[in-house]
């Protein structure tokens, strides 16, 4: 009888451990990125690694930008312009996880977002 109770307790404990395990894979579809980008040759001023963000459609400029991720303290950055954003990721309010290189912005340029080259991009799963 005692062995049966111990075995039952062991099964209960094991099922609790498995059921309470946190899912660490929070990304969905992974993008295939091209290395061909108009900003690739510019100086890299910062590197973003495994940042969470959102794709935003700017209607006035008719373009998609990234919002979120670590924003460099030295610069006030509202949006990142990923020159190699794939077509299938051009969806307003799409949550993403990304890596990439922040490129320099020339003094004479007046852009809506900071030039950015994506090196990894995946959709973020909803919790």
C-alpha cells in the first residue's frame, strides 16, 4: 500500500514539473534575409542582439519601420529603417525578435528612421 502511494506521489510530482515548465521558444517563423542592402556599406554605430520589437507602417512615408529594441542612449532613435525587411514581414503591428546593425545617419539626411541592416528576424509568438 505504501509503495502504491509513493508511486502515485512520484507521478503527480513529475506531471507538475512537466506542466509548469516555461516555454523558452518564443519565436515563430524565421525570415530569410538578403545581404543586399543600400545601407550595408555605411559605418556600423551599434549592434542589436535578440531584441523585441514591432513592425510599424508609416502611412505618410508609405514605408515599414521597426519600433522597439534597445535604443542607443547616445542617440534619440524613434524608429529603425530595415533596408532588407522581407515582404512577408511587412505587416503593421507584427511582433518580432531581431538582430542587426544600426548604421550611421549622415548629417544632411532627414529620414523618418535610422538606417538599419537586419541580420536575423523572426516573428514573436503571442503569449
